[in-house]
């Protein structure tokens, strides 16, 4: 029922639980190390299936600003199993105006960055569960009300005749057509390949201070 406000169909029946969030996941030996770094590692599992025509998704949220930076917190994801569609959207001066929409399709091992200035939703269009991990600044508090006020994200992904289709959410006054973007990270961040959990924590400082990331984005990195 917590999801009903952001669904394509608010009257469709659906399972009691759509997805599960495990926050602060760590090996016991790493718990204090993560705390000292000011970082948190999470795991999220989305069930497979649909709510009416719409693929199961997360509720969607925006990120608060980092004090003194003028930038919102970024977030770094990796798909562990299954298939994901990440919908990223950027709000204009009017909260009812969306100025950019990005869709990123990702599979196992792919890493996806939510940069400053973007809210996001994760959709599971696959036949099985979607399992993903993420790093974020510790103490991070997501802002859900911004999307709830407009019945969810700028687009819903629904299934018609066995195929996925993005349908515009008419509650917004403006929303451009989605841009399709490949998963990937800016080289300037210097993040090594491999499991996200094993990433050197010193390379993740941009999650607490996104100014270096914002500088990388000015050189052509998505979403811009």
C-alpha cells in the first residue's frame, strides 16, 4: 500500500511485498571501516512480476543536497543478478517540470551512477528477481515525497502484447522523451572493475563530496 500513490494503476491488485531493502550490509570485520569512511553498502531485491500492466519497481526518490556544495548526493549501483531498467529524471525550476529523463538498461556486473541533480526509480522488467547493490553516503535520507506528489516518475514501464513500453505520466506539466544511455562510469573517477563491495573506499569519496563528480560530468559524461 505504500506504493499505491506512485503506480500506473492505483486500483490494480498486487502482492503485499514488492521489494526488499537491506541497509548497512557488511562483513563483520568491515563494519567499523565503513563507518569511519562515512559510507553505507546496501542490497535491494525486487520481485519479478507486474502490478496490473506495470513492471514491479521501487517507489522512486530524490536525494538531499550536500551541505555547502549546491549538489545533491550521488549513488552508485551494481546489478548482481537479473535485469534492471534505471529511470533517472531531473527536475527544472518548477517541480512539475522534468527537463531530462534517462533510461539505463543494466545486467549482472553492470554499474550505474545516479549523479547529482537526478532522482531515480529502478524497474524489474525481467522474468526473475532483480538483485542489486549500492554504495551511498552514510546517514543518507531519501526524499520520496517529490515523486509521490506527481504519482511517481515521469514515465511508467508497462507491458503490452508481451513487450515493455514507457508511458508518459500526465501528472507532470512537461517531460521530454527518455534518452537511452549505456551503463558505465566516468573514467575520471578511477574506479576499478569488479564487485562493488571490493571497491577501495578512498575511491568513493565523491559519494560524500560530489564536486569532483560534477567536474567530470562537465566533460561529456551522462546525463550531463
